[in-house]
């Protein structure tokens, strides 16, 4: 009966030892088995793996593609136009043994710090060998490829592979940006002033041309009206002359009626005339025009 607790304890100890000797490698990671700080095994395939309890330990590293934001840096291209460059890179741990030797217990933070220095140095070197026009144009895809290829060789010492490098932003320094903005603003204001001046000049030309056209049109219209009025007066006079030649007595009668109509309207001024005035020839005689006084006396 005394052996049962001892056996139970041994079973528990063996179970704990057995469980501590087993570890699982996830498909998103790889693992190193260390014994007293020295790498004794590399576990790259996912699944169950074994280690010696207490003596050995397992260190896990991410096997996925990782991303790092490069700290913004100021570069000076060939044309001495300073630029502030913001970039990022994607990398992957390719050699666990070398990675462990390079960064020690610091792991990924130490590796990214060293990789950041590598990328900054390569970016400054590559972008410093071209003009700012090349950096700001579509040709910078080739520049990013050059930065990546240069960084690959440097990053091999860390046990990582640089997969891609991208320039997120390429801007002028703040002081230069403000100066450039002020210069662009002044240039745009000058262009606007020139445009307004040209617009006013064009408006004056158009207005002058319009005024001239109006004067010409009015003059032409008046000339045409005078011509038409002259022709009408000539036709009227011709009709009157023809009518007078055909029947002088009737023409005289028509002229008198027209004169009465125009003179005896309600709004006209008063007329002071003698009763025997020739104006009333056709009003004072029931038979028509009165004979002159001299003819009557004869």
C-alpha cells in the first residue's frame, strides 16, 4: 500500500517530463532548439517536435513576410535639391542560425533596427546619385529596385532577405516647402494679374469694336431711313402733282380738309383769323371755294 503514492508521483513526474519534451511548431513560424544558448536543432516544418526537458529551450521566430517602416531621412540628389524620403520594406527571416547569431536574444526588434540603418544608408546612396527629377518621376521604380538589390547583400549578414523596398513619400523639407509654396503662390498671382490685364485689354477692344459697330449700324440705318423717307416723299409729291394735274379743284379741296383736320383738333392752340380768311374758303361757301375779292368786285 505504501508503494501506490510513490508510483503515482513517478507517473505524474514522467507525464510532466514527457509533456515538457514535446512542443508544437505552428505553420506561421519556425523554431530553434537551444541547449545552453547554443543552437542544436532547427525546426522548419510545422507539427510536433521534441526537446530535452530543462536542458533545452525553444525559441520561435515568425516565418511570414514582415514589414518595416524606414525612418524618414533627408537626401541630397545631384541637383542639390534636398528631399525628405519616407520608405518601407518587406523582408523575411531566411537563415535562422545566422539570424540568431546576428541579433542574439534581441530578436526581431534588434534585427529591424539594424535593417533600418542598412536601408537608410542604401537609400541615401542610391538617391544621391540621381537628380530630383528622376526621383519624382516614374523612373523611381528602378531606383527602388536598386535600393532593394543593394540592401539584399547587406541584409544577408543578418540572416534575412529583403523582398521589396518602396518609397511612400518624397517631399521637400518643411522650410523649403514653405519657400516653394510662397514662390508658387507669387508666380500664380503674377499670372493671374497678367491674365486679368489681358482680359481687361481684350474687353476694351471688344467694347470699342462693339461701340463702333453700333455707330456704323445706326448710321447705316439712318441713311437707309433717310433714303427711304426721300423716296417716299418723292412718291408722295409725284402722287400729289398727278392728282393736282388731274383735278386742281378737288386737290385744293382735299388739301383744305387735311388742314382743317390738323388745325381744329381739341388739343391744338387757338387760332385768331378773320372771317373772310382764305383758310375758311370751303367752310364759308356751300358751293366750294370762294372767288377772290378782286374777282368778285369785277
